[in-house]
C-alpha cells in the first residue's frame, strides 16, 4: 500500500461512480454540507443523514448534522460511505469519541457496506454553517 495516498480516496477509488448525483437538495440542511450518492437505492443517502442526525453534541443540545459539523457525505455505487466532519473547536473534549459515534451511526443504517469518517479542520466551523432551524433554536439570527 502506498502511504502517500489518502485512505478515504483509496476506500472510494475502486468503485466511485463518475455519474454520482447530488440530491435535489434539502432546504433544511446546513448550508455547507455536500451530499453525493451513486447508490442504486435512492433512499440510502437520506437514511444515512437520518442516522447521523441521531448523534448529538454533548455541550450544545443539537444534533451534529444541523449543528453544521458534517461537511460531506459521499456514497459510492458499492454503498460505501465517506464522511468529512469537523468539531466546534480543535480543543473539543469529545474529539476522540465523536467521529466514532458518527461512524457507528452511519454504519448502523441498513444497506451501508462500510464507512470512513475523516476529521477535517477546513473550513473552520462557525455558527454560519448551522442549519437555519439550529440557529433559530439557539437564538442566533
């Protein structure tokens, strides 16, 4: 194995479909999230999002999806899921456990073959990446 390759790229490269389509768009989704799916099951992406929405930030009473911590969910034609996520801060006390919770939530969705979660720091998280509903719930207008 070439150590210069990104494991997530290797995970998806063999079966990634060039015709992956972005869903019609969820107006309630955070503004920065990228959702792509090449899965034959056109409900799989929505179900993975639903699974991820079951994971809550322990310090802010919101799920991590609406909080804007999920930057990307890509599903290839083999139902392998790649998720890019961030944290509210690099000093977040759940930095060691939250990505694993996201992985387990996505892995628990029926039809998912495998999951890779990558913790990223760019772009930096801020309240502007939260969904409109999350900003309203926290009183951030």
